[in-house]
C-alpha cells in the first residue's frame, strides 16, 4: 500500500515545455527528497526539504526547482524541459520514528523529445 | 558519511540464504548501517538498519561485526522476487534533528536469484 504518491507515472513532453512532477505523502513525514536516476545508473539526490518552507539543493546539480508549502506536498518543476532532462525522478520521505528509513514513491519516468 | 564497499554482483540459488557483504571501515560511532533494495527501477525499499547489535525483521537479518567495520545482510530463503540491487548505506541517525543528511545510495550489489 503506497503512502507516497507520484504523478504522472510516465510523461512524454516536447522541448521547451514547463512541467511539474507531483509528489504527495500521507504519513506526516517532515523530510522529503527528490532523486534522479538514469536507466541502470545510480540514484542522485537533486533536492531535499526538512519541512515547510525549507528546500535545499542536493549533490547533483539540477535545473529543476522545488517548493514545500505544505508538509504533505513536494512538487518539482522544470521551467523549460530539454532532452537532457529525460530520466526517472523518484520522490521519498522520511521520519524519525523508524530511524530515518525512507519511503519512496513509484517514480515519474520523464521523456523530453 | 562513511564510505561503503560492496561487490558489484552476486548470484544465489532460489531457496538458499543470500549473504550480502558490506565494508564500512571508516564508520563513526554515531553512524547507522542501512540496507535498501531496488527492484527493476522501482523506488528503493527500506529493508533494515542497525547501529551495533544484530537486527532481524520479517524481511532480513543484519549482522554487524563487533568492530562495526563490516556488516552482512542475510535473506534467509531467497526467492526470485528478491532479485534486485541492494544498497548498503552508512549515515548518522535521523534522531539528530540537525543532521539533515540524505541517503547516498552508491552502486550497490546486483543480486540475481536463480531457479
């Protein structure tokens, strides 16, 4: 049973379009994260948030931006999509009570043509 | 966070125990060992974590050496559905509210369970 939801699951979009990848969790977790992963490659952290109104950039530089206006919602936006943005984007959240164990969403597989 | 070293790949026969090793020789006293797995590009799944003592849950067992420089994840009766990439991660515990450290997954071990 998924407690963290990502939409859309798949997205094919043209170059130059603005897109927002949605991520919502119903667990009340304070920390949320976005990872980027190309097929067969490592996961790379691109954004994270400690709580409402807190956002930080991750280890991998990304042209995307994020916002955290509500605890449960952590959307990722690309203002102008390019083919180099083609990848899988995975959202996760974590809390203290499980020692910081992460729960991941199913991911959004983005293709920019 | 301490760096971890895992073999790139392993095979295991279905029904047998899968023992996945991880070296973390530079681990600090306040760092936990976490294990996750990723099945075919799905989101990674939390398996287990520990600090000093061995841990067991419904999915697996975690054996941490006394000096904490290495650990082993044990899947007692591997099934075909356990075929996945397994990540060993070392990081400070999330109980420190100022830590804020996200997990760095690395390359992991690709486990293939064969019939």
